[in-house]
């Protein structure tokens, strides 16, 4: 195929075409966009893992219960200190 003059002419035309001035900026912008999408997908994968595993669901519920009830536990502790 390299002996074909049309192919050689086509290759020469492609080599003569220069890259745009903002090519590196566009490539870096697309890489940054893919990186941000990958981080979003990480959260989705973690959520999917929690949804699939029963132990993970129980652990998440227990953690939410502890975090949600901690202000009440602190208030009860402070009230106990004030009474005694």
C-alpha cells in the first residue's frame, strides 16, 4: 500500500497539517473533566457497594444512629453534671 502514489500524497497532506494552537489546553481540559467524573463515579461505586452488602448497610445505619444521637448524649451528660 505504501507504493500507491495516492496514499503517499494523502500521507504528505496529513503531515503538512499542523496541530491547533489550543490543542494542549483542550486535551488538559478533557483530562480534568474525566478526572472529576471518575471521582463522582467512585462515590457511586461506594454507594452501590453499601447497597449490595448487608453488613455494610447495617454498619452505615449504626454509624448514622451514633452520629445522630451524639448531641442528645452530650446534653444528657451535661444535664447530669448540672444536677450532681
